[in-house]
C-alpha cells in the first residue's frame, strides 16, 4: 500500500487488513477527475426513464431488479423518474477469485424476494465491465420465465467486455478507466459521489 491512510467516519482504524475490492493499488488521495458530470447523468436518467416509461406503458407492474451494491443509486434515480407502475427488488452477487480481476465465476448471495414468473422485469446495473455479471443475471432470471426481461445499464466499458451481455437501455459508453461515483466504488469509497469520476492508481 502507498501513503493512503483511512480516517474519518467508516474508516476508524489503520488499514493493515483492508484492501481495495478489485485493484490492489494504493488509494489516490485527490478527488476523482470528472468523466461524466452530475448534470449529464441527470439528463440521461430522465431520457432513459422516458424511453422505458413509453416502452412499458401498458404494463401493470414493472419489476426493477437492482444488483447490490453498485446499482442502488442509479436504480433509485431511475425509479423516481418512471411514470409507470413499478416495484423494486434486489439481488446480491459475488465473484470468486482474488478480487483483482473478474474471473467470470459469479454466485448469488441474496436472491429476489418475489417470484418473477409471468412478470415484466428490468435488470438495473451500474456497470458492465467484462459482462459476466449481467450475463449471469440474464441467464438466471430468464430461467424463471418472466413475461419479459430487459436490462438497463448506466455505463459500459466496451474495451473490457469478454462475454456477450444483453444491454437494452444504456446510459454511457466509457473508456477503460477505473470509474467511481453513482454507486461505483473504489474499495467502498466514492460510491455516493454525484458524478462519475476517474481514479488513477498510484503505482
Ligand atoms: C460491479 C458492478 C457490476 C459488476 C460488473 O460489482 O456493480 O455488478 O461489477 O462487472 P462485470 O461486467 O465484469 O461482471 P462489484 O462486484 O464491484 O460489486 P459492488 O456492486 O458491490 O460494487
């Protein structure tokens, strides 16, 4: 680890055991550089909500499935801008491996509370990186025979994609940078930033 030390609420002790969740590099100290501004995100959420509301205008209840933790902010924003009947449910997933790279092995650690058979379902994700998580979700939920199953993703990194994953509604395509904010974290930090920023690991 480099010079970064945890302090303040949520980080009460020194970080002898604490590692960033996906990259082993030291935590940068400066605030992340803006890649997508709060205003751009707000406009995009409104646009996506308009499209989804129009596409599902005849549906009694659209179930928004959020994937913890990353999706919670995007899902909350999107859900509040929809003008159709909707409800919310969550899943939690985990990836096997050393947490430095997604190796494709995804497992469920919390399932939906609802039975989605015969229901209209929209998976809401913060990011598609390698694509393994979304591919797993679509495969898993499709097997439960919903009336329809689509996906809505805030950001997609096409340069990192390893497997096909269905994206029906997309916010932004972004370059292969480590991004944070709007639910995206760096070792649990920066998730609640209102913009999407880039962090650079200190080598
Ligand atoms: C992130 C993100 C997606 C997944 C995408 O979750 O929220 O679910 O990675 O990566 P992939 O396309 O390579 O599969 P993460 O495992 O970081 O957990 P978190 O949502 O709790 O931050």
